[in-house]
């Protein structure tokens, strides 16, 4: 569920870009408003940053994974 929520803005952005390509299928140029282009870049930049922070690598090349509490522990289940 968390992954779908994080990917949704990227899917909307890709859909928008496909729509712009479809509108300009007769020509070689695609015209896009500057504000819209900045929004696309920001959305993709945030998605890359978010994904990059989830799979960081330390200096020795080992992947750093942040521990998250299990659902059982958070709910007061076994192990508490």
C-alpha cells in the first residue's frame, strides 16, 4: 500500500506526458508550459529522492536499511 501511494504522483506525471505526446503526434515538437514542466521535474525529483533514501549505501558498499517496528510490536503483540 505504501509503495502505491509513493508511486501515484509518478504515474500521474507519466500519464500527463503521454497525453502531451499524443497531442503533438503530427509534429516533432512538444510544447509544454514552463510551470507544468517545473511541476514534472519537481515530482520526478521528489520520487527519486524518496526512493534513494530507502536504499542508501554506506562507504563500504553495504546497503543501509532502516529498521521499522513490526506491526505486532506496535500493537502490543508478542515480544512486548
